[in-house]
C-alpha cells in the first residue's frame, strides 16, 4: 500500500505536459493574437518549478491581429528561400518558415530591412533561427547562435547623406546581426488568460542580439578593405546602431493550442512586465473568404492599370476604413466609409506609381476584414 501511495505521488509530481509538433503551424492556419501593452499586477517571473498557476485573467486587449500561414509559394520572393514550407505576409514584408517534426525555424525575411534604414532587402539567417522545438518538456535547455548580413551601397539614401562629410571613399556598408539565444523550460502548471485556462509549459527565452557595422573603404579604384565602423572617428552617424541588446521573454505553451497562450516581455532584471501578447480566445477562426455569408474584400482587376474596384461582400453595417500601403508599409491612401452588405469602391490610380501594394479593410473596432496584394501596372 505504501508503495502504491508513493507511486501515485510521483506520477502526480511529474504530470506536466509534453508539447508536440501537433501544435506547429500548417498551411491555412490563422493565429488570433491580442496585445496588452501596459499590463498591471502580473506575477510572471515566478521561481522555477512545477504545479504553478499564472493568472493573467485581467489582461486588457489594447490591439489585436492575425497571423496567417500560407504556402511558401504565395510569397513574391519564395524562390529565394528554397526549403520554405510557409510564409507570413505582413505589411512590411514576408517571413519564410521551414517546419519539420521537431522544429519551426525562420529561414529569412524579404521586405523593409530590420535595421530600420527603410531599404528593401532579402535576408537569410545562417543557420536558420529556431522559433519552436518538439517535443518540448520540463527541464529542456537549448542554445543556438544565428546571424545575418545586410550589405548596402552608400550612393543611395540614407547613406549618401550620412557619409557625405567623411573624407574617405566609402563604397558599401555591411550590417551584421548575430543572435545568441538561450531557451530554458523552467516551469509547468496552469495559465489563465481572458476567456480560457490551459495546462502549459513555461519557457524562459534570453536573446543577446549584437549588431556590428563594417564599411568598405576604397583605397584606389577597384581595390579596398572592410573596416569596422568603431575604428572610424565619430562612427559616421551610425554609432547608435552598434552594440548588444538583451531581450528576455517568457513563453507559455499548451499541448492543445497552436498559438502561444502568452508571451511576456520582461525588463532585464525581471522586475517589470513590459507587455503581454496572448491567444485571443474572444474571437473565432477565420471563415473561408469564399464561403457564403463571410465578410470579404477583393480587388478587380488585379493587376490594375488606370483604376481598381474593391468589391466588399457580406459586411455587417459599420464604419469601415480602406487603406492602401506601399511595399515598405507606409499608408499611401485611405478613406472612411459607412458600409453594409455588398458594396463596390472604385479608385482611380493616376497618382499611384507602378509596383506592388497591400490593401486592407478594417471595421470600427480595428479588426481586419482582409489584407491582400494589389499590383499596379503603368504603360
């Protein structure tokens, strides 16, 4: 009898879940995400251990979004990322993923450069940056290092003005970003968010991101050397980009849900919860946009030359905003409408340059009805 009681206690003590690849994203998945950018009264950084309760039920939804996982071939740049299974298309660019039975990894990103210079790039992580692993268990520890390099000519904005007063001939600039990541599954228990409670594993993630800048200095035509920016007096106005940033986040994974139940961004001393991204249980999965009764927006013709018509269908009566973004995510046109049912909006394109745009229809609460691509051609 004592042996039976002891065995039962051991089983209870080690009843934490295992997170498997069944929770990995697949083609057609839509993740519903909410964000509280000013959370109060949360006890996230509890001591490591099991059978814990993390009560985030008082989180407020400051904003919400959707992450749609599409087949890699849906991206404009998919041929540059061989081996990619999925793409997430955002307003600023496309992120390509490879998914296997034991990991989800980011292969790279095509769009506005992540360093903030406002230049279109195609980046690749070397090696790929692992976002999730399977199976995931209590006490798992994983470390990785990944890097990417971005090279830009200096004869285009913003670098032409930055280097205009430097008395040496700088041909190119190279930004290299290295991420040292440490993942530790240090807790398990239950996590409560608005609308749901889940058994979870807690993973503490620490990222050390180091940014360096090299300049290709021409000694004479056709020959030069790469020089570390730090060796040049004043840093050419780019000194603020150089250095190492530390980011600490706690990730709460369920064995049944594909979205992370919560992701808490912490101050480096773990004393403050800066923001919490969490599964938006208060919404429902996206309905097939072609099914009867579902709200939708579609552009015709596409590609468009002189004009485009946005056909809106099955809209509940509300105030809506139609926005058009350029490839760097800047709003180049928007208009407000009171719509219901099926309506069409015609837009003349004489002020639009040739290129690829994104259009998005939002309701009065900021929920996105649809975000899709529009290609504008010019004779």
